[in-house]
C-alpha cells in the first residue's frame, strides 16, 4: 500500500514544489514485486528550469561564508536525523536492503559523510599564498548530480554535502528505480529554509533528464555515479560544453589473501563483503585470490560462510540478503552464473535456483564459484549481485598481476600475516582504495577509481576539491620570480 511519503506529484525547483510535465513512474518494492509508490517525473524542460534556478542561486550561495555553510550542513543533518526512521523504511522499500543495513550503512554512513563535511569546513583552506600569488579556491558553479539505485541516499549525500560545502548549488537526478529517499532530502532542505535554487530535485529518465544535465551549458560540473557504460556516454556529451565530469563507476575488486594470512578470517570477511546489499555494491571484493596451497581450505570456508547468510524479507532483523533491485537485474545475475557453469565453473555454493520458500521477490542465492579462467566473463565483468569468484595463484607476483588484470580499479583488500606485508602489496595494486587486514571504513579518506572505475574522488577534502575552481591572483608586492 502506497503511503503519502511514497507518492510524489511534484518536484523541487527553486525552493518550491512544482508540477513537472513528465509521466508517472512507479516504484517497485523488489521484495514483494508490488508497486510501493510513484513519482511524477521531470522532463528535460523541467530539468532546464532547475538548472536555471540553480544558476540564479550560484552567486549568492557561492558568496556565503564557510561558517554559514557549516551551520546549514549541521541543520540539514539534524533535519535528516529527525526523519531517520522514515529514511530507513523508504530504503528498505525501494532498494530491498535489509533493515539493519539500511540503518547502519544506507542512512548511518550517509549522515556520517554529511557531518564530515561540516567538520572539514572548520579548517578547510580556500586560499593560499604561493610567492607573489594568492591562490583562491572558488566554487566551480552549478553541479548536476546523477546517482544510481544501489545506495541512493548515500550516493546523493556524497555529492550534495561536498558541493554545498564548496559553495555550489545542485540539481539532483536520482535513479528511476529508487527516487523516493531523495525526496526526503528535499523535504529536509525545505524544512531548514535552504535558499531557493541551492538544492533542486528532478527525478526522471536518464535518457532525458540525465542527458539534459550532461549537455546544458548552465551546468558547470556533472558528478556522475553509475555504470561505466553510461559514464562514458555522460563524459562524451559533457565534452561539447567542456564541463568538468567526475565519474564514479563500476568495479571488479580483488580480495588478495597472502601466504601466511589468517585464511578463515580473510575468506569469511570477503564472503560477507560480497553479500552486503545483495552484492550490489560498487566496491565489493568480487574476486578472491588465494595461494594455490590454500585453495581447498578457502573453498571450505567460503562455502560455510555463504551458507550462513540468511536470504529473505528485508524487513526482518535476521535477514542478511534482501532481493536484488529488479527482475532484469536478477536475470542478468543468473545469466552470469549459468554462463560460468556452462563454461565449466564449479559451483561451491548457491546457484540459479530460487532460495527456498521465496516464491515472490527478486531473490538470488549467495553464490560462490571457482574453477574459472581469470579471463572469463564472470572473473572480468561486474555482475552486481551476490556472486564471488575464487581464483588460485602460484606466487605473490602472479597474485598482483591477477588483481590488476581487469579494466576496473575501484577497491580491494589485502590480507597478510602482518600489516606491513599487506601494505607492501597494497602499494602494487592499481586501485583507488585498499583495505589492509579488514581495516574499518573511514569517511574522511578519498574514494574513487583507477582505470575504467572512473576519474573522480569523493569523500574527505578530495570531495570538496571536486567542486572548486582554482584562481591565481598575482599581487604586485613581493614580485621575486614573477614574470
Ligand atoms: P546506471 O544505469 O549507469 O545509472 C546511473 C544513473 O545514470 C541513473 O540515475 C540513470 O538514470 C542515469 N542515466 C542513465 N542513462 C543516462 C544517460 N544517457 N545520460 C545521463 N544519465 C543517465 O547505473 P545503475 O545501474 O543505476 O548503478 C549501478 C552501477 O553504478 C554499477 O556499475 C556500480 O558499480 C556503479 N556504482 C559506482 C559507485 C562508485 O562510487 N564508483 C557507487 C555506486 C554504484 P535512470 O535510472 O533513469 O536510468
């Protein structure tokens, strides 16, 4: 049954809720396959109005002081915390993510990121002196924020918080499959009296609203999180107006278990990592690399760990894996599994059958495969489902080659007998983030990809720098070395 929060007839432009001209887009609950709610989508014309509203707000917002913006970010955080239960409920409904994960990760980490920007602004230097020059870091202008469905609130705040901190207004386009949580952010923005045009929300099809944001001359920066396929297209379109494009794309990250590491700990943590959010996590460690001498033990641990993951109703506290986002995503994941098995892969756990007693919902069994070539599709392409591939290596040099041998480079982990051994190998990986021996998430450390995982960096001061232009003002005094 749709609740009022899950039916949204208006979009948020220039500080007002306005009637958009697009179609109604239904939002499915992936656990029940029923309609959860609906939104009326924006069209390209509506999105253009949002860009104009943001452009009108640009100069005023850009002139606010960091102290003022710190206050705004803290108010926004408090307004979202007031809506925490609704956010959790909405994310469980629209993503199908288990309720515990919705609270701790989807909402908890999103708010931690928002808070981190208020903290960071306390000491962020917008100006430095280099010889006779004053180098100013200025807001880069209107940000078009295009986000995916897998962590819709987190992805949105990972753009909106640093953009607002930098002094940039935002036009946000959430994924069509999961627009509802973004409306709660707009509600919070309205509740705290954010100046008109500083945050605008235009849900709608990527092919229309996303393309408008990627091509409109009034958008200065497109910050895109999504697939490498669409990211390439966005970058191509944005080139026409020479906008800056920050791409946060897909991954096929490795979890590398070094000789001497605690195999049980490393393998079970890797299985748990892959299954989070039903495998729909860009940074998931979807390839487990183990020493050939440890393969039997590794597979036994992986099988046991995967079998302990409870698949089921995401509203239940005991559930580890909810459904995947859609019927087509489920089909795609099952095709990858079936294709790998047809090519000779050995199924260690899971497979293409429906989980027991789950006749409805887009559920996939936690699946572990081995016996595949490192060049096979299942070992190279992003499956974006609860699927782990286990590969064996002969020595550490080969392990490093295998870890680096995909077109992606987003994340990864290294497990060693001691941290120094693992750190030395982490340095050799061509990837944007590496966790050593199960280290904890740090919201102030940069996140982003090498190679086709993207070219941007979110989180921490790198997140703010994405949204700043740099101006050198040459001052007449102290002209030593000045030309
Ligand atoms: P997607 O299909 O690429 O869509 C991402 C966003 O782009 C959606 O809002 C989508 O809108 C929009 N879009 C689609 N076509 C567009 C176009 N022609 N022009 C402009 N925008 C367009 O990705 P997804 O399936 O939602 O998300 C999964 C992908 O995101 C995975 O590859 C995952 O690895 C990646 N991801 C990366 C990170 C990271 O930080 N590196 C984080 C999370 C996810 P519609 O929904 O309306 O199509």
